[in-house]
C-alpha cells in the first residue's frame, strides 16, 4: 500500500514523513527521485535552461536549476514534462516492490502530477499560508518562497483528494501525534 503525502511549500511534509520513518516505515521523496533521474535528461535540460545550471564538474546544480524553473510557470512546466514521466516510472516500481507493506511517497506536486492515481490513499499536510511562507523563507528567502507558493495548487483543490488531513498549525508534538495516529489506523 502506498500512501501519498502532499501539501504546499513549508507545510511540514518532510517533518511529518520523518516521524513516519522513525516508526520504521519506508518513505520515498519525489524530490529525491527527481534529482536521481536528472542525469537521464541532462542534455535536454541544458538545452532548455542553459549551461549556467551546471556545476564546474558538469553535473546539474539543482539549486541553480530550481531558481531558473521557479521563475516562471512555463519553465517549470518544461522541466516537469521531462522529469515527471521518469519519476512516475520509479514510483510505480516502488509501489510494486511494497507488495503488502505500507510505504509513503512525499510529493508536493502529487496531485498536480497525477500521481494520486498511483497511491492507495492521500494525506494532505495543511498549514496556514503565513506559517508556510515563514518556514520556507528560512530555506529559500521570502521572495523565492512566495514565488514557489504561487506556482502550487491551492489547498481548496488539494483537499478534495485527501483521505487524511494532517493539520500542522500548532507544534511538532501535535504533528508527531497525527503521524502516530495515522500509522495506528493503517496497521
């Protein structure tokens, strides 16, 4: 069984998934899978976004690539057309390998990419916009956090797919309790 975990930037998806992982359940990150498949489409990515996205070693610098693609919806769509089919293929392989076990897929764009169809259930991690932007700005800066947030599906749409709503509006203890409660229900 594959449980999709989604939510917008800064919602606490990764923290929620860390609590899941601490309980011994496998968690797969769509971002990490995405980074691992970049080399398969490196030439196309360089052709679209230029050599400035490369490190001196010739590898793709994911931070630079992120700054470029999150500068416009069109650029983001170009990248997702290249990478999402490869990510989906890997997620399908993971789902198959789980067999009867429960695993989790963390993906901010789970629904936007159509991967909810691969998942047996969906958990949406919710936090208020102000909280999310504050958290994300520590990682990306305020301007970049706001820009990335503007490119994501609004919660009013994401919540339509939720089997589980994880409210991350108070503290880490409450978030951990919700992870424990979800796992108890799945066991």
